[in-house]
C-alpha cells in the first residue's frame, strides 16, 4: 500500500514534468501506470486529457477523461478541469464549423 502510494506520486510527478517538456510518449506511459495503481486518480486522468488535447488533438478522448474527473470530484468543482472542458468544447465547435464549411463547398 505504501509502495503503491509512492509509485503513484512518482508517476504523476513524472507525467507533469513530461508535459512541460512535451515528451508525449512518456506522459501517456506514466499516466497509464498511475491509473493501473489507482483507476480513480483525477490527476492522472487530467494529465492524460492534456496529452490527448495537446498532442493527439483527440477532443473526444480528452473530454471523456475530463468528464470522468468531474464525476470523481462530485460536488467539488475543479477550476482547471472546468477550464479544460470549456477549451475542448471550443476546439470541437471550431472543428465542426471547419468540417461544415468544407462539406458545404464539396456539394456546391
């Protein structure tokens, strides 16, 4: 138990450092390892959503992780998660508008 707690902390700290260094493969690996220890780790989910948003441009995957963060937080609102959700919604809306414009030109 004590070892797992320490490992979890180390994986989360490494993921945070790798986000700043933009070493994306290590971010996802450390988040995955952290989630293997604690599947309800809000920090690991949030950091993985950052990877999905910033590197993969996977808005749906990032939003899924953020929604899980919100569920786990319950009544307590996390401003970082809320801001990330709003940012992803803007990305999704922009992408949808671009697709609509593209398909509109294709059929005119």
